[in-house]
C-alpha cells in the first residue's frame, strides 16, 4: 500500500475558495426574501391591526388567511432558507417584544376608538404596525446583502 498525496498549488486553492464564496453568495441571493413579500406582509399585518383595533371582527379572516399564503408563496419561490446564526435567546426576546408592541398598538387603537368614536386611532395603529414590519423586512434584506458582500470580498 502506498500513501499518495496530491499537492495543490496555492493558485488552485485560491480559485477553489473564491468559487465556493461565489456559490455561497448566489445561494444567499436565492434565499433572500423579495421586496414585494416584505411589502405584502407589512400590508397584511397593518390591515390586521387596523381591523382588530376598529372592532371589525367579520373581516379578520382575510388577513389571517392571506399571511400564511404569502409566506408559503415566498418559501416555495425561494426553495431554500438561510441558516440563522443569531442566538435563540435574542430571537425570542425580539419576538416577544414585537408581539408586545403590536398588542400595545391594538390596545391604544381600541381605546382611541371607544373614547373618541373614530377610526383614526385604529388607522394610525395599522399604519405604524405596517411600517414597523416593513422596516424589519428591509433590515433583514440589508443583513442578507451584507452577508453576500462579505462573502464576495
């Protein structure tokens, strides 16, 4: 038995590493959610907060059905999902904070509607909720783009 070792030139190794980085960047671009999915999720969440704050119970079903459909279309379109390297504890804290923020918006909208008998409070709460979700989706896209840019260097 002989031990064969193949020596690789440093140039070949550099080319191989660069091709791996390029493929990583392409995979991240494929897994990155589109702008339109972020906009549609923001609109649906804003609509849901408005409907809950306005007390229009008969219309809750539309955003509740639309949200999973949008997520399913996005997941089917991407056919992949990036690995998350964030800490689970931070993610849970952020999720609880987002839920508390949305509940606070809903309670303020309900209070404004009952106190002033107008839909301005629920409308503003829905817009704030939608803008918050849109801002989160834009920051997620920027995070993906930063990872792609770091991989290309």
